[in-house]
C-alpha cells in the first residue's frame, strides 16, 4: 500500500491528526456497551448503535477481520461546549471529512469499514424504529463506541488526547481496512 500517497491526500484535509492503528490493539469492553445501554438515549434507536450493531463479541470479530486502521480526528472550537446543540452541530463537518477519507482509501483500492460518531443521522427516522433494515447500509457508519471500543487507550498510545481545551469539540473516526501487503 502506498501510505505516502494516502498521507499526501490526508494532508489536504482539515484533520487535526491521523494515525495508523493495528486493530488488534483496540480495547473492546463490555463496560462501554453498558454505558451505551444505561446512559445514551439512542440505545436501540439506530442501526448505528447497540444493540442493532450486534454484541461486543460480534463487533470485535468483525473489526478484527481487518488488519489495519486509520484513526482520524478533527477539532472544532465552539463558544460554549455545554451548548449541546452547537456542539453536536460540529459533527456534520467531521462526518463529511470521514467520508472524504473513506474516498481517499477507496481510490487506493481499499474497502474501508468505517466507524464514526454518534448515531447515524442520514434518515429523519431510523428504519430500526419500524423494524425495517437500514435504508443506506453502504453509507451509514456505526459509532466507534457502539462496537464496545474504548478509544481512549488508543489515543493515548498514539500521543493524542480526547480533550484539547474547554470549548474544543473532538471527534474521532476509525477506518478499518485490509492491507494485503
Ligand atoms: S441510514 Fe437511515 S436506516 Fe440506516 S442507520 Fe442511518 S438513519 Fe438508520
């Protein structure tokens, strides 16, 4: 894989940082799933979230079918991070960046399995609420945490932080892929 060419393309994007990750080093934890179940209002309301994504063991098994991952992060400053509406509004830009990075990997012949942020917002009402399959499985990205992934140790191992300042919103995506080399 021509990582240098990919990195040149990544340098054109307003990413804060990126890092090449070994998926085997990702931490999968039932504690993360417990937080989804007990603290997130989207639990059971999106195919991008648990339990629709499968058990943590199933998610881990799927992620470990890939032997490489690209972690990307973007930062956005907001006036007041406690303003959830303004904070969540910064997510759209990160999702667009994530799709752009996915396209870069595809132009290099890779087929990324993309994990991104929060619940999918493509449809006004997720099909899971009507007991129907996802309408856009090729476009929707399950949330990183939905897989049971605790991303903090991975960030730390790569010298990254999750919080860069009081009013800085940090978004993280993981693009897993198979590198045959
Ligand atoms: S694409 Fe639509 S149906 Fe699929 S997860 Fe997203 S919101 Fe739900």
